């Protein structure tokens, strides 16, 4: 059976693998209604639907009543190249056929705890973007009116004091400026509140052990380590090389016959985790020194994790040095470091 799930409707299509008979129905998006309709079908039932914005409530409800259900990865669905008509009913039939032929690539269903932790780190990611945009609006408004800050680094306490001293003659401009500055301060308050919640959960939750081991690597703070831990969930489903592929950090390829052409990275998979690794990789460019901050993180991790992380930190810096010696473009070199950093993270996360 295939389900094309939407917020206000569900198109269902079932195939009897014995007789070849089709069953089609349009259902309301209620778990109870779907389960009742499934129970009315002849014989045992297997269900598939695409991952989407409706979440994982349906698959959990089906698992609870003993109905086998797979949530398919939308990017891995094999659709006919010549198909020019796409409807909800056709999508449901396609899912049913792919499930019958065992041609679906299922995704891993996160636990309720993992999903709650992901909601937290993604809310923090949203606030980061909101804060960046609000700061840009403030700085560009000031630039249009000739106000440029020369007192040092921007967005420090001194810079904020300078911002609050600025006044405009026209009431419209002053009101707009105060509104934009208020948005910056509101975003900062939200960010600090979420940071405290993440720090508390990272210190005392099922993700604490993995987070502490990941933080042994340079560039990975508690915030980054916790986000990686909850975004990837079960690290044991990867290997040291496959995790880079999963995160879209490997080059795309167009090869045919004797020609082989590599392009930009694929950028598939979890974009949040990929961004975190790209940013963390930049920290491996400077000379490797075990400072006070890194030592404090090492003290919270097992000795085996400290030894492995120290080896990884040395190797990643040596790789950066090698790329610089060969005059590699710094963005290309950093992406290669991020790909290898993902492998070291996997090594620490799966460390027994």
C-alpha cells in the first residue's frame, strides 16, 4: 500500500499481490481513519509513504498497532522518465508498486526524544539566521545615512552602546531604525535562552556522552557537538567514508566511458550538519596548540576519546598545511577538511 500524505488529505492506493486487484481511497489525515481502512483490506498489509512536513506521527501510530510501514526518502524514488502526469493518486500507486518490488530506500525514523532535541537545535539555527539578517538591516540602514563604526569589532558591547546613541532628524527614519535595533536585541535574547537550554540538555541527556567525545576535536563546541549528535542520531549506520557521502561533502561526478569528470560537492543530506562541519573545519587551519579550552573539554571525555581526538587534530592541521603548500583554493581545501572531519567525528561517536 502507498500513501500520498498531505496536511488536509491522504491518497491511498493498495495492490493485492496475490490477485493484482487495486484498492483506492481518499482519506482524511487522521491516524485512526487510516488504520481502520487498512484493517478492512484483505490479508496482512505493508505501507509506505514519502517523508515530508507532516512528520513521523503516522508511522509511529502504524508501528504501535503492528502494521509494517516504511518512510521513503523522496530524493531516492525511481520515477519513470517519460511520466508527464503527476497526481496524488498516481504517487500513491507508484509508492505501492515500489514497495511491492522492494525498490524503496527507507529513512531512519528518529525517536521522540531525538525529534524533540532536533526541534531545539533547529530553533537555535533559525535564530542564528534571524539575527544575521537583522544585523544586516541595521548596518545597511546606517550606511545609507552615512553612519560607519570605526571603534573596533562590530556587535560588541561598545558597538551596541554606539548604536543606541545614534539619532535621526526625521521621525520615519528614527522609527525604522529603532524597530530594526529592537529586532537585533530580541534575537539575541532568544539565542541566549536557547543556548542555555542546549547546554542543559547536552550535559544531562542521552546525547551527553557523544557530545563530550565530539567536543574533543578542535572547532567543535558544546553547541556544535550536541547539534551533530542529534542531527545524525544513530552513528553506527555509517562508516568513516560513507558519512561524508551522506552529508553531501563528496564531489559530484559525471563519468562516461573513458572520461571522468568531478564537479562541486553534492550538498545532499543534512544541510545543518554540513554547515557545522564546514565552519568547524576552519579551526584546523591555525597551528595546533592544546589550549585551556580544549583541555577542559578533554577532561570531560574518556581517555580513549582524548587520544583519538589528539591524533585527529594533528592530522587535520597537517592536511591543511599540505593543501596550503600546494596552493589549493582555501574554500576547496576547507571542504576537503570538513569531509575528513566528518570521518573523525564518526570515529569518536562510535567509540566504545
